[in-house]
C-alpha cells in the first residue's frame, strides 16, 4: 500500500518560525551561537547534551502532560476540558488544539535529539570515547522514549488482534535533522506500528550498550539517561509487545543490579526524587518549572488549579483504612455542609511546581516481572509463587494485605489491579487498558462504553499537519 507523506521538518519550521519569510528562514538570529561554536569544545558539547533534556521539558508534552493524557483516558482520573477532547473519546477531533500541540511538542523533542546527533557525530574526537558513547546513548534514549509514547497515542496497540502491528499505522519516523525543511528528504511516510517499535528497540539496545550505570551526581543519575533507564524502558516495550520472556529478562537485569529498591513508604519517591526507587525522571527546579498552568502539581493538586480529581473507582481498589497509598498520597476536599457536603479526592503525588516527572521506577519493575512470570505459565495452573512474592513486595510496602491468588489467571488480574493502584497518575493507566484489550466502561463524564478496537481508542492525526502538504497525511480511521 502506498503511504501518504508529511514534511515533519516543515511542521517544526512553521511552528518555530511563524514570523519568518522563506528567504530569511535559515539566517541565524543576531544573538544565536553558530553550530560550529556550540560544538567546538568539550564544555560546549556537554551543554548541548544537557539541552536535549531542556527540550524534554516542553509544556505541551514532557512537562508531565504526556502522563496526564494517558491518565485522563483511563479509569482513575476524572477528565477535564482543560485538556481539550482528550479523555472524552468520541468528542476527539483532528482540530483539537491540545492534540495538535502534543504532536508538535513530541516531534520538537525528537528533532532536538536528532539535531544533537547530526552536529555531534563529526566532532566526536573532541571528547573521550566514553563521553562520545554516553552522548549518543542519551540522544537515542530520548528519541526512543518519545516515539514509544507517540506510537501508543496515535497508533493501535502492538498486540492488536484485529489488524496487527504490521498493518496498523503508527507515526512518521524522523531519524535525521534536515538542513532544509522544505526539501524532498523531509517527506516521511507514516511507519507501521511494528516499524516504530523496532526503531525504539534498536535505539534502546544501542543506548543500553553506550550509557553509563550512573553519574557522579545523584541528580544526574536519575534525570539523565543511564543503562538502567534504557533497560527499564526496554522492559516496558517488551511488556507492551507481549514478549514475556524478554520483559522478564530485562526486569531481572534491573533487580540483580543491586542499584534499585523500594522506599520504606510510597510517598518518599515523590518527595525525594533521587532515591534508589527512581530510575529515570524529567527534572525540574524552583527556578525551572512548568508553572501553575502546566506542572503536574498545578493539575493534580487542589491547592493550585485542581483540574484532575480521583474517581471513586480508583478508591475502591484499596483498603483505605490501612493502605498508605491512600493514607499518605490522597487528600480530600469538601464542598457544602451537612447533608449537602460533597467530598472530592485528589492525589498528593504532586504538590509543588518543581516536582519531577516520574517516568521509570522500581515498583514497576517488580510488577512487570510478576506479570511476565504469570503469563508464561498455564493460566489454570497454580499461581507462580515467585510472581506472588513480587506482587506482595509492592503491596506490603504500603501496608496492604498480602494476596494469595489460586491460579496464574487470578494472579494476572491481581497484578493488573495492583498496577492501577501503584502506578496511578503516572501515565500508564490507559496504556494498560489498551495492551490488555479491555473495554472502557461508561464512567465519570463518559456516557457510553468505549469498546476495545473503537476508532476512538487512538488519537486523530492533527488536521493542521494534514493540511500542510498537498499530498496530505493519512488520517486514522473514524476521523
């Protein structure tokens, strides 16, 4: 099938240079540093590498919005029109500004990684071989992470039984930074879901080989890509692919490394960002944060904007009398008095504008290995004891009672339930529903059930980007 094409470079150029004419588009601003200067010394190359992470902080995507977008499509957060039609499924349209800005934000982040690779590779000899490998690995990790999220928002799940990853379309794979965004080389077809996953895996395997185990600074060990971060993301990729043996293998690499562990109580991870439970996060600070309209705290905390409250369905998953994920990480506000009083519940995972965005942490590793073990066994056989132990390590850390599923099938259900509790408000809720092919029941503001396979289970390609090129960009079905 002939795939339609889009100029991704053109999209980025239009976003970045809306006030420019074509004649002056490629002239450097008066205060710009030339590429030759920016990559002329080891110190400047280091700053350019750090700049890739600054691009990851963009307000419409990496500031935590990419987590929120999954959360509001799940079952545990009440959607809010502040995030456009995301979360309302049948109301999503290609003209939605939030979806359009998310697409642009993701590609701008990918473009920054591609641009770094393009400019760095000719001058690698200016730094040590170890540093050169590190920088390349960092760029590959960031590119892989963003493509992994994009293909899961704009494409059907890898394990889709209806068409399969070889047929379903994902997103355009842009792997180089073009000098001229108007040139024919920027015409990139939408790759299949399988092709995007293969590129993500390729980038991460190369990054795993090149990245260091840690950095001399504790902040950098969590906020910059490491070997452990690449392995943790590969673990998640294999989980989404249903490659249980590889998911188990990579979970084991992390568990056996001795570098990671659970904190004593669940709230510690969200107050101290550099503990051994955090594998990789997007970092912010008091002077460098997404502010009151874009930070995770702004949206989740009732003390700020309070856009995203918790559903009763989430609270029903826990024994709220003892579970520390309720006791220490949920708060309540009440409107009205007496019989008219209406309680609303909120997460306390994010309370400050400078909160880091959690991307990969150790509790997920334990739950992935547990699920991988359970799924490799006969569903009707007695529950895998090692998997049960891993599940209960996560539960008992939060004072939740241990569970004893009878069969592997019951165990898988318990693990998926635990993932909802433990990883809530961290951008995995909806993706778990997708990869396990679950229907979404009517809830909150969602009046009608959204069955698995519905065209509304994937986002529309932004209409603006379809219109940019006369050849167009193939839209997802149903839009």
